[in-house]
């Protein structure tokens, strides 16, 4: 899948998630998706390559990086808690949807008080 498609699938999924919003705090070249003010996904183009950067459980991030050469440690983020999706043959729309959803739920579970959560992360989906 090419980078434009990766970013479009990721953006489409992010826009479906309850309470998600798109902001540009770092300028127009960075799409920053947040839930209740907390970042769960970033998109940009680096040296002509579209990138999608999402939060991941450290163990899940390691497993994804081992399984997919298109997934690396998070660009400009904490390398333990973030991953970057690059263009490549193994990345498909369902994987992107799942990874974006998991990032969103992880941010809700770890960073948002229960009374402010737009969804229950243990019951969503």
C-alpha cells in the first residue's frame, strides 16, 4: 500500500472514533489526532514519504515491528511507546484500522479520567 493510502485509511478511521479531533499545533504539515486533548496519532510527510505515527503498548509495538518491516519505532516520539507506519506491501487497510483503534483506546485507558472518556476502552468495538 502506498503512503497516501496509508494516511487516508488512518485518517478515515480516526475520524470515525468518538471524541476524536484533528488539529495542527505543529503547522499545516502535521496532522495531529487527539481524543480529549491527548494525542493518539500523527501524520506527516518526511523526505517525500507519508508517515503515520501512533501510540502502541510496548510489547505490541515490538511484535508489530518484528512482523512488519514497514513498522518502525516512533518518529520523533518515545521509541518505546510509539510506532511509525511506512509504505509497504504487508500493510493493509484492516491492519491500519486496528492499529489506529488500539492507539486511540490505549490513550483513553492510560491518559483520560474515567468520567471524561468518550468510550469504555474495555468494551469498545
